[in-house]
C-alpha cells in the first residue's frame, strides 16, 4: 500500500521507495529508508502535506513524495503496540 492510503494514527513500516534522483536522495537524508517504522500523525485539511513521526521527530511530506513510498501497515492508534525500531535509547548518567 502507498503511504498516502494510511489514516491518521496508523503505524507502518517502509517497504520500498520508488522515487529516483534528487527526491530519493532527499528522502534518504531525512531517514526514510526500508525498514523504518513511523506513525502518520495528521493530514492537512486539503490532504497535502502529511505529517509523520519517526525516530523521535516530526516530518512533513508532500503528497507527491509520499505517493512514491510503499509501506506495510503494522498497527493503528490505540492498539497499544509501540512503533519500535529506529528510536534512540537514552543512557543513564
């Protein structure tokens, strides 16, 4: 399924990125690589852009960028399942 098909609160994992060239480089630089888990936070009223949470930060993507990202849904809001993977663990002092 495409990232654009998710609803607010859905959790997913990136399976494949179809983008090429500068767009692909930009997505990778922002941390969007195969295996990355994220949560779709919200969509703008007209649907563009969308906001996702991954690796402890929020990221807004244009629909044209999100359209090129294939994902596998792994959960939804309120399911009690953490997004897992990709987060940073804080070490004790």
